[in-house]
C-alpha cells in the first residue's frame, strides 16, 4: 500500500447479501465493470466472504463484500453463514438481492432486511434478474414488508445499475465522513513528535499501519513532524527551539516517554488515538476503571485484530497479560482471540481489552462494543489499559 491509497479499513463497506444463485457475484461484476467475483450456476460457489477495494463514482473509495448465500444447505453451510454474519457486522450499507420467480420464498431476505434495520445499517433492496419472468404478487409483497420501493435491475444486461449507485450514495451514513485520527489536538504549523520504538514487533523495513496513517494525516494538516525512536527522544528534544505541541508514542513506552517529555507538551499514543478514531473512547476509559475491580480469580479477554504469529515481546499476548498478573496475581485467566474471532457470549469475562482496531472499519469495532454493552461487560483498549496501569491515564490527551 502506498501513502496515497485509502486503507481498506477506512473505506465505505458495502455488503451484498442474498440466497445462493441470486446473482450476487454477477451484480458486483456488473456494478464495478470488472470480474471481481466468480460467477457460476453451481450453488455455493462463493464460500468465505470475498472483498474487493474499489473506487466507484459517486461513492468514492469502497470495499465490496460478496457473501455466501444465507440459505446455504451444503455440508459447509453453517460455517459459510457464520462468515456472512461477520461480514454483516462490517457493513456500512447492505444490499439485499431478491429474485422473484414464481413460488420463490422471500422469508430469508426479509429476515436479513429486518436484521439490518434493527442494527441501523442502511439497506438497499434490489430485485434482480428482471430479464426473466417476474411474479408481480411477490413484488407487491416485498413492497409491503420493507415499506419502500425496491430497485429493479438485471445484472446480466446492466439495466438499472445507475439507479443503484445513486441509491447507495444517498444511503451513506451521516457519521461515515472521514474522522481525523488526531482530532483537534493539532493544527497547521504545530510541531508533533512521534516516538516509535523499532522493536521485535515492528515489521522489518516498514512502519506499522497506525504510524503510517498518522504521519500521512499530520502531513496533510501541514504539521511539522519529527519521528524518533525512544532512545533518541531526549536528543531530538534538544534540537528543537520550542517543545512539541504533541507527542504521540507507542503505548508500551508510555511511562518512559511521559517521564522524558517537556511539561508543555501533550502526550498520547497511537492506540489511544485509534480508540477514538475507530471506537468509543469514553466507554474504553470507563472500562479501564473496572481494572481495579479485578481479582486473582478474574477472567480477561484480549481481542486483537491482527492475526500475526505470536512474538516474544507481543503487547497483547505477553506484555499486557504480564502487567495484569503482576498487579492481581498469576492466577488471573487471560484468553486471547485474533482476527474476526470474537465470542458471541461474553458473560464469562470480567473485562475485555481490544486492540487499536486499525485493521477493521469503525462499523465492525462498534459492533463489538455494542455486544459488550448489551451483555454488561466492561471493555477497554490496549493504550487506555497501559495508561491506567502505569498511572498516567489522567495525564494523556485525546
């Protein structure tokens, strides 16, 4: 990925849902003008959700998600439907494809339509395959059930696709507009120091995604940016005429950087910034307060978006568990999940600690937060947790 590409996690996510052979893959190919998805008459051709990052006028940068049919009855059907549900949690907009041939059962489509409405996810209802025979009574039933006029298209001929693009543009959520990672902490001409330890977790020859995105945003804001490793921080500060307005660091060296920073400089971390950028920072801060309620018998879930192989100094798998056990005892249970693995039932846990979420879009991170809230389980974030455990949470900026 180059610096001028929009990361997938920051793109508008549009999920395509329907029964097997409802024309989902054909629809995506017609919408994009590319062979993005495999088209086949064999039911169940699409297994895992297939994603494709695109630029689509007038929508801008998008991620299209082609899902498995939600009526899949094959031996792998349940696993495929679970993948479809995960895709649904990531969608900023859902497209549901109906086909309306005689004796066609629309109960699955309506069930999913209601699911998205309940989740407050905008839905575009589309009747596909209008180049074939249409059951007008079924069309009328759809109108009655969804309380709006569906769109009529033929993925085969391309008829109606312009109206689909217009409808998708109208459905873009009002709160989707790009958020600044650094919020209103800095503005043009402010000096910002990034303290980035290049330890075992840093990919060789590259920066991690939160660092890249933050640097790009600061350059776009026309800030003066200085990047250093922890051991060069003091030397770098001595080179500056005035202290930096803001210092952004890796959470794992929060306390070290706090002790070295000028009193005038604000301090935060990449993880804390992404907690606000992708999630609900106030909820994470409230969750961090519950850390003090943990005991030696407590059970904590650590949820990481990345699926990298475990490292000896891993912040989520090693450092935070060690900090918790040092505070509350070696018998604290710490479970680890990664990627899209996230339990439906969270009630066995006393606390959930989520990573920054840079690999997921905000919609999906918020779906996890909603699940935790609904089950009454406190949730916080890597950076907020470390700031709390090191006693500086009330001293950081966000």
